[in-house]
C-alpha cells in the first residue's frame, strides 16, 4: 500500500476533477468516497510507520476531497429538499 505508485494512481482522478475534467455524478462521488477510504487507511499506516511526510500528503489529499464533496453537496438542489423530509 505504501509508496509512490499509490500516489500516482490516486492523483490521476484528483487532478482531473481539480481541472474540471470529471463530470459530477454518482459514480464520481463514489470514486472519491472510495479514494477517501484508501487515504484514511494510508494515513493510519504511515502514522504507524513514522512516515510523517507521506502522512501529510495523504491528509492534504483527503482534505481536498472532503472540501470538494462538501461543495458538491452544498450546490446540490436535492440535498436541501432531502434534508427537509
């Protein structure tokens, strides 16, 4: 799980949505949630192994994803109506 290859595989999608190249749909949201799950696992693993620099990189990616997902949720007209029901 540890290593540069992992970062390259996940940076692909993250960088694409930052550039606005990813359509926001249920599949995109699911992929980001799965990426967040993997990031959390890596953060724990890096913390246990003393990988402070790698841990911070994962935390920054997780933070960026969470902000993006929150922005999507705030902009979604259905999120407000579902919360009211």
